[in-house]
C-alpha cells in the first residue's frame, strides 16, 4: 500500500528511502500534508509509553546510582543525534534514521543486558526473549492507544529498520543466520511477518544501517565516559589504547595538566568525531563502488554500505575488550547486575504463578492468551524503578543494587 504524501520533502539521494514511495503501513491511513510518514513515525514513538519508560531503564548503572549516568533514554537521544549527522552527510532520509534510532531500544527490559539474559532464561519455555523482537512487539502489539488497531502502525521502513538494522535474519535457503541458528527466529518477528512481510533475507536500508553504527558509536563512547566518571576506569590505563592514547597526548600538549572531568570530555568529543568521520568516509567509498540507483540496490547488496573502516574496526575491538575487562565485568557492576537478574527472575516466577496479581489489563491478557508470553511482556515493560518497588512489595529480601 503506497502513501501519497503532499508535504515539502527534503531532497535525498536516489539510494535513500524515498518517503513518498514508502511501502506504507499495515493499516492504511490518509497522508499528512505537513509531516512525512517517517516524521509521523518518530512522533508516535516519542509520545509512546515505552519511550517515556526509557527514562528509568538501565544503560549500565541503575537509575538511583547517580543522576549523571546515561539511561536508555539519553542513550537513544545520543544515537539519534549521531544518526542524523551521518544521514545528512550521506544524502539519506534523516527523519527515518532518527526514528529507527529512537525506537531501537524500546524492547529492552529493566536492568539492561543483565535483565535481558535473565528474562530470556526464565521465558525459554515460552519462546525466550530478544530485545529486538520485543521492540517490534512493543510498537505493533503492546502500545494500545488507537481506536482502530493495536500498536503504533508504523511504516514498513521503520519496522524493517527495527528488525534488520544489524543485518538480514535469514541466509541461504531461508535458514536463520548464525545468531538465530540454535533457537530459530524470535516468534514475535515470525508472527508479524505473516501479515506484513519485512523481507528478512535482505539487508535493511542505509538509514537503518546508520542507526546500527550510531548505536555502536554512542555506547562505546558514553560507556567509557560513565566508567571514568564512576571511578571504575582509570585514565592512565587508557593511554596505551589506540586513538585514545593519541588524543590524551594531544590534549595534554594543548592544555597541560587539566582536571580529569575536562580531560574525559575532551577525549570523548574527539573519539566520537573520529568514529563519525570514519563511518562517513567508509560509507562514501562503498556507495561509490556499489553505485546504487535505488534503496532496493542497498537491500540486495552483498554487504552493508554503512560500516567502519578495517583500521577503525580493529581499534574498536581493542576498546570493547578493554571495556569488558575494566567496566562491564568490574566487580561492582557485576554484583549489581547479578542481584538485578535475581529480581527479574523472581518477578517472572511470581506473576507466572499468580497471574491474578497482574494489573487489570494484563490479567485479562494472561487469562485469554499465552500466560508466559504475557508475563514476559509485563516484566519487560517495567522500568528499573518499578521492578524494584514491585519486588519490595512482593518479597522480603530485595537487593539494594548498589
């Protein structure tokens, strides 16, 4: 179903997603004279309950550990800002890149990746848990605000970006790609595809690929920043890392010895700029080599067109190894996340056993649909704060998560 929009569209490259040629929405709607379909998608996401909840969802630190650390919400905003910069530089649709960026973490449960691991384990008999699939489920089923349908009724291109921003989900012969080979594709993606085919064997648009790289740039840099500010990473240990050591030497040569808080910021701004420039440069080379005439040429390409260069990818691998060793697996972080996983497991088990204790609308769903899936949806939608308060109400031994 096509959309006949009359808005004043920004001119984009031929290989960009052309908003006036969108594949449309599952439920047909009249066009809007002021906003493109991707702008309308963005606005629906920003006004959604799931987006507001990102305020109190963990990036690395639980919300009460400090007011200045990133949350899922501030992370999503940083991703969107980087994505818009890259999209504009490459002649792509900025609104679509921003929209996918803002929505990419809507499916995350409380307590970040630790919460996801715990929820996947306890929900295994009911299909497990995957935050990308949950993002799709959130915007197509769980946001219930419109009179005519469940979900936000987003465009095909936005949904494609949510599901495939990390690459195709199906490989040769229609078999799931490596990351889904053992357990198969998440049920939420399979079920939605039965009514609205997202072409799981192809790459996503360049706008979606940008959102994925913007995510990498944002979390690598802000996790480094948060770790330094928390005192879990020592600046002296960064001096031997590629790029960062060079930036530290450059900053000290320019300004001499400065406060660590200023040094951290000066390092981060240079690191983000270097990564953004690298992606823009590498993507420009790949686009020139591919010479795509349409977005379908991007989707059918043998590889992504938006990527880090090989040298930058090697440097990032070293940085990621450093962050895992010094930050993500730091005893303080691991202790908090271990306790957070106990909270998620306890809540899931309790509501699975006692569905009558769910709030009214959730209780009705649990009685008429697959109970385990409904409980997983309910727990996944909780903020860190709600999960803690609910656990305190139901159990006598709630961890402090500090």
